[in-house]
């Protein structure tokens, strides 16, 4: 009777050790994935910020008129980048 109990306890212990190691491996994989996402998010934020600054430099004198086609397209691009800049700045401030 004692041998059966020892065998069952050993089997249970082996299962729990294996399951713990398996879960630890999955957690490590998820941590790597989260780091990759954070790096990508930071890269995207930097790209948007650079685009926003470049658009502001290009139109620093207000040279583009909104009544012609080029000015309209430029205004729309600037508005999209401004919206992205506002959204990412808000998210960055929340995370700080």
C-alpha cells in the first residue's frame, strides 16, 4: 500500500514539475513578444514624431495654399500626422 502511495505521489510531483517548467517557458516567450511590441511601438512613435516635425518644418512659412491641389493634399497629410502625434502623445503621457 505504501509503495502505491509513493508511486502516485512521485508521478504527481513529476507532472507538476513538468507543468511548471512548461508554463515558465510560455511566460518567457510572451515576455519576448511583449518586448518586441514595445520596441515596435517606440519605433512607430519616433517615426510619427519625425514626420510631424518634418511637416512643420516644410510648412514653417505657410507656403502651401489650401486652395490648390498640392496645398489640399499637404493639409490632409499634415492633419493625419497631427492626429497620430496627438494620439501617441496622449498614450505616452498615460504610460508615464
